[in-house]
């Protein structure tokens, strides 16, 4: 039986050099790719450039870059540059983000996300192909790449939570990036929605990448790791897109309890991650594979200075 594919999310914490060291280690451990979030942290393109310089085989993905602050041509230029720099190892992940991030933090308008994303990807595909000529409602572009030879065009993945965005990802993207989607939600909601989108494009799921971040903490101190995971989850439980997805996952009662008490109660952490013994982590990763995930991405809970972080990467490399 072929060795199962696996990826990892490695977000540097206090020290970028520490993240680079972990990327090297992930390559040595046989991980296929490493992924970096963007959000309110470091610029993921620059972090991946650092990872790419330190590695030779590892594929590199951002999961994901918000589309509203960055024009699709600007996104394409960064993507093509990083693809060239890493010998075609780069994968571009984009998403709409959240109103709290785009509107309250940046003063932008998160409007018509499905329509904007459809046009955005159309422009983006043209631009990474060397020429973008598009006249739509949200984007009007006439641009061409002024270099003698176009770098390799990266695959384009979409972040998706809702059925509608999942269908759109299946229709127009090369893959999807999932975060905090339980194995049950992947099996019962995400995969069928992706199949519907692929069917609209006259395609099947063959060759379509389903990346799911898998929160894990392999630790002898499970209570400490669980406390850290609860703290992480609390900020996502206030975001409407995540709340809608979690309600569709059958976790509405737990959301209501959080709203009342501010505490992240069971079974939310158990449904969304695995903490403790290696056997629990291995079973959780396998549940994602069984649900239809083609590339489980090990995401150690919190940041690299956590005592369980490196152990989690090491243990999961054998699953």
C-alpha cells in the first residue's frame, strides 16, 4: 500500500527562524507540503518564500489569503513570483475571510462574496496564465505579464465553509481548503457540495484536492493542551461563517452554551480536534481520510513554542 499523503500547517510563532526549522524538519519527515495562514499574522507569501529557500522538495501553500484587500492581478504577481522562486512548488489558496476582519479591522466592504469570488478567480486564472482580459460587474481588467517567460502557474484552491461556497470551489477551483470542519461535516456536507460543483463544470472529484487542517496536540499533559485548544476555538465561535457551519454540523446546542457562558464546552473540542495520546490523533486523521479528504494537513494546536508542537509533527508523520 502506498504511503498516505499528509501535509502540515506550520505558522511561526515568536520566531520566523523557528518556523523555517520546522519546515525543514517536515520535509525530512516526509510531509508532502506545508501550509501557512495569512489573516492577521505575517505575510504568508514571504513566510513561504523563507520555507521554500530552506527546502528542496516540499510543496508550499497559503491557506488562505483574503481576496478583498488584494487585487487579483496583484495576487497573481505574488503567486507567480513565488512559484518561480520555488521551482513550481507553490499552491495558491484564497478566501473571502470574515466581516469582522474585512470591515471592522480594515474598513473594506465584504459584499456579494460568491459573485466576487467567481469573478476574482476568473481574473486570477487569466493573470497566472499571462493575460487577464475581463469585463465583469466587480472587476474590469486588461493586463498582461511583461516577462520573457511565464513562471509555472500555481493551482488555485478556495477556502470554503458553506454549501454555496463549497459548490463554487468545486466548479471553478483546483481544490478546497477546510478549517474546523469535522469529519462528519466533510462527509455529509462538504464532499456532496463539491461534487455538485464539479458536476456543474462537467467534471468529477478525480484530481480535485480536498485539504483539511486537522487540529492535534499529542501530549502527556492533555488537560493543558485541551485548555489551549479551547482558547483557540473561542475566537472562531464568534464568527458567523463558522457558526453557520458548526450549526450544520449538529453543534448548535454547544454554540448556545458558549453564548451563555463564554466557555467552550464538550463536545466541541472533541468534535473538532484530537488531544492526548498518539492513538487518538491517528484515529482522527483517519476519520478525515475516510470522509473524503485527499490531503489531511496536521495543524499542531497553537504555536511552535507549545511543548506538544514538535512532538505532534513527529508522531503524525508516521500515520
